[in-house]
């Protein structure tokens, strides 16, 4: 965190009254959610969590999802889970007219020493489910099982740029959209809470993954002229996951949960920090391919040849690292867009005209003066950073130049 604070490159975005109004709405929803969970804990006492701790001595004992086969996991993740997962911390609840089971599958040798921490994780999950239950389709996930494999594997760039970015470099989880009996699988400790938020957006049908996006995809690919499936709903979902993660970090940092002004100040810091980090991650990812941002859309022959030769993805790189950043860079405009165009703040209005308006937002914002200035600054910064070779800088570089995580704020 200190690295990005010391190396300012992205213009700080001051929140408008409209932005603060929306953030206050989210604050009040989270405050109510937190109060609900704390009240339930007081009422039910020690039996609230219905926690069962199980030591796992063989791979066959490790709880696995039933709706997905083993190939849904990257091979190295399957191996990591089967080799190193040693305990299952299982929690069960009947809340929100849903049957909930949460499995924390951990590599810890003595998880009983950390039960208070995992209980706090569960509190935050329940607070999030309280919020999303108000927005999501009631028919979805009447029975929901979360498999959270807290593996130590991280998302990283390959060692060679001959390699194509795929699930092992980019992804952390998977689910289906809105089955009555639902499973969500998270397979890294890294970013697990933000990722869980992302997957619940899919699972509770808050995005538009079930719409026909062929026309919108054509428009996006006429802007970013690369070979990609686009999956634009991933950018919408990732935007909200990063915003809500920042909201949760801002709220749970408060000593006084009634301090709205401090919450707004925290949000301003965390969201701008995510914007800065997003620019770094996008520029770095494209640099790995031998590309610059302008090469994705420029009509110059040199850029056309570069992107047609160098841009390759086997996962949603365009949506996750490029289009999400377009939304995050103008997060105030997009929060306002959602407030105006959606059925509710989080629930995308699934009409052709609304999808058209969403595409227009991307088209209007991918090449603004502020966007291009920040990209240019970050490209220069990345180039100079890669040349620095002090011992401390090399240690920083190893982490910063390799990791592919999409967010930087993380709940403790």
C-alpha cells in the first residue's frame, strides 16, 4: 500500500454529492446488516455458528462441490487442495429464507487457534448476504453452499510471455447463475472476500450473464479490436465487487460504526486506491503481452499488427483488467448510471435498451482525457520502475510485477 501512496500517478477523484448519497445508502445497508448479525449472535448465543471442525487426513474426505466436476479447478489448484487442505470448518444457518452452509477449507495445522478470526469472516459473509438478499432474485439459491478453499496459491503472470493468460493466472472462483440449489466455489485465500462478492452477483442474478450480448460484444470489439469473448457482464460484476469490498473495508475499519463522515472518508481513500492499482494492473498485463493501452483501439497499422499478433487470452482479461478499469476510473459516473438505469442500485435492468446504454457508457469513457492521462503516466511509471534495481526495489518488484490480483484492499 505504501508503495502506491509514495508513487502517486493517478489524479485523485473527489466524491460528488451524488456519489456520497449513494455511498451513504450502502453505508446504511451495511450498518443494518451488521446490526442484524450481531443481534442474531446475542439471541442465539454460542450455538449461533453451529460450527463443526473436521480434521481431513485423505483427499477423499475433503468436501467438494457436486455441481462441478474436478476439471472445473485448474490442475495446480486441484493438486494443492488434495495435498494441503487439512481441516474443514463448517458453518450452517437458516437465514433470509435460505439454507446456508459455509465450508472454510484450510491449510492451517491448528485452525482451532484461529476460530475467532473465521467466525468474524462468517459475520461479514452473513452481512453481505443480508444486503444482497434485498437485491437478488428470491428464487435463486434457496439452498446455498459456499466452498472456500483457503489455498496459498496466488494469481501470477507466467514466466514467459509466450504463455497465454488463462484461468490459473486470472481466476479465483466459479458458480452458476441462479439455480435453486446453488454452490459457489472460491479456491484461493487471496482476495477471497471480494471474489465471493463477485460470485454472489452471478449466483443471485444481479448481472446480465443470461442476456444475449452479441450486438453489445460487437460494439465493444469495434472499440477494443482484439480477439476476445468479451463477457461484458464480468466487468459490471467486478466493478461492484471492488466497490462493495471497499465499502466493507471502510465500514469495518470504523471504531465507531455510527461515524458516517469517517466512513465516507475511508471510502474515498480505498476506492481511489483501487483505481490507482487498477491502472497499474492493466498497464502491466498489457505490457506482458508487448502492448500498450492505445494498441487496443488505435487505427494505426502498427497497433493493428501488434494487437492481432500479441493479444491473446483464455480467460476474461479484457473485461477484468481493461473494461472494469474504464468503469472504476469514472466510478462516480458509473455509480450514478446504475442508480438511474438499474431496477435497483445493484440489480442490472435486463432490457436490450439498458444493455445498449451500458455499452454507450464504455464507449464514452474508454478514451477520455483523464483516462488517457492516467494510462500514459502509469505506462511511464512502469517503465521506470522496471529499471530500478536497488535491493528494496527488487523485493517490491518481485511482488508488484508478477501478481495478477484485481483488487488491493483486503479485510483482515
